[in-house]
C-alpha cells in the first residue's frame, strides 16, 4: 500500500518535470550560525540540568545564584584590597 502511494507521487513529480512544470523542492532547515555566547549559555544550562538532575527553570535559578555569589565575592575582594598596601618586608617576613 505504501509503495503504491510512493510510486504514484513519484510518477506525478516526473510527469510534471517532463511537462516543464514546477517541481516541489524540499527545503532544509535554516542553519544559522549561533553566536558563541548563546551556545555557551545553552551548554552551561544543559550541564547543570544533567549534573543536578533538575528542570531547565531550576538550572537557570542555580546559575543565576552562582553568578550573583561570584559577583558579590569579587566586589568584596576588590573593595577590601583597594586601601591596603603591604610593605614587601612585612609580606615576606623579614
């Protein structure tokens, strides 16, 4: 049954080609190049999903919480290091 349908479709296409008619063309998916930033973010989300065995929404929450913690730590580190310069002798213990 399936072969009969396939053959009839093939016959229609080749008949149109002989008559000079337009033949339907199968279009492929649009293969745009993803930006590296978007690709990295997507891979990061999938990794967190697999590692913690969580949903996509929960993985995004975990990533956001970690990024906020890292930014807070960097800010605290930069503010404490600004006013303190240490003497080289005191640093090396001589």
